[in-house]
């Protein structure tokens, strides 16, 4: 079979690394990078580090608003599908690239398979929530990471076939965990001690596009007692500069450029805790056994909250400090599979009645 795989940002590169090589051992794959993340630190480095095959198409369509970005991707992927004539299109997660790839395929009457289907934050103000809901309802094969995701889809009555395969990010996390735990290079470079700092990330539009909320985010980070390491997303840097807040943040927080997967994972494993508004980082923290404080009022990874490893605080500085003071849970259940999800994805695709 011939598959077109559409990806465009950091978490999707990580997920594709668990699937593409296995898929190509049995089928033909055409890899499309939409350019949703267009900086080398956010895209090219992941192909080099994780062994994701180089893209067959690089569309460079990442700039602009969500609607403009999605529209450009939709047109470009639609033309590409007409040329490639695949048997199916494979998409991951919840980005604009996910929706554009899935919708272009559906309009071209090409079957769609969605990896990481069924996740829900139940917050329709998030572009990612709209993307994943719409993609799930146009997909013919929904490959879910957890029973919670499968239950969500059952309640919604999706038309496609649902298969519980586990989370492909578990495959990658297990592959690199030992190496990350042993790597002190990044910690030494930044002058931080293992277990004595907080790793933070922030890039969601709801936190950084509103100057008032961005100011609250800066106050929260500067008010923490532990040293903070912040790999700074280009979007967030631009918003901080526009609001005149970057200098203030630099004075109290250790800021780095965006990091590759291996360096970021080493810092994650060495951290006392993680503060983030990223869905992917919440899950990576859980897999690494690092407590997470989520700078949002909702999350799609509800299992991590129920297990006690993740606390939702929005931008409440007092709640964040309290969450960081909580004891680490004694147990960490296997919520997202056994690290062999990539093989199950490929098996499900091979057995799919298209």
C-alpha cells in the first residue's frame, strides 16, 4: 500500500519516528512536512536525531494565522494527493497540519488514518481541540493511545473504526530514557544541578498572545523559588519582545534556544518538575517520572491528572507553588501502553479494509 504521511511540528516528528521506519519495511510512504514549525531548532534537528526519514515534500507553510495556515496547507496537500494518488493518508495529533491533511484527503476521497485519535480537553477555545475533533470525525481508522480516548470516541459515535494501539511516544521515550538519564552535559552547560531546577515551556496562544496573560506568566516564572530553565519558543520570544517583557524574564530565568529532542529529554529527566502549557510535554513528563504543573485550565491528558502526576493551575502563581510542593506520587501506572505502539499502528494499517 502507498501512504502519504502529513506532519508539521515537534511532537509529530517524534511520533513519526516510531512509525515511519516500520511502515516503510512493508509499504510505500511519502512523507510531507508542512513547515508548521519552520525553524531548524523545531524541525530539522528532529529528523537528524530521531532517524525520521527526510521529507519527500517540504511545503514551508508555517507562518500566519491558524485559519490562513490551514487554508494554505489544505490547498497544497490537495494538489499533492492528486499527484501521488495514495491508498490512504496518515496524520498525527491535533495541529493545523493534522486537520489540513485529513480534510484534503477526505475531500479527495482518500481514506484517513489518525494516530492519537480520541484525545479531548473539552475546551473548544483551543485550536488543537477543534483540529482533533474534526479529524476524528472524518477519519476512517482511529488509532487511540488509551482507553479514555476510546471511550471519548464511543460517546461521540464516530463513523470510523477505533483501535487501541497505545501511544507511539512511549516507544520513543523508552528508547532514549537510559541515555537521557545518563546525560549531564546540558545540565552542566546551564549550571543547574540534577533535581534542583524546574524545566518550563510556554507557547500556547491562550497564554502568550494576550499581553495581560503573558505578564502573569512572567510573574509566575519569576516568583518560583527553584531555578527555572526555559527553552524559549520563537512565538513566545516574539510576544515577550513586543510586550517589553523579555529583559525582565532574562534577568530571573535561564533562557535557552529551542532544543532538540535528546537535549530536551536529558533536561526533563534531570528536572525536579516541569511547568508547561504543552500537551506533548505533559505526557513526556509522565513517561519520565517527573511531576508536571500545567499552565492551563484543562488538559487532554486527563489520565496524568487522575494519577496525581499532573496538576492544572492555569496561570495562578500560588497554585503553581503549591503544586510544586506536593510529594511525588508513589505509583506511576502504565497509562499509554508498553512501548510497542508503532508496530500496532503498522499492523492496523495493513489490516485496514479500505
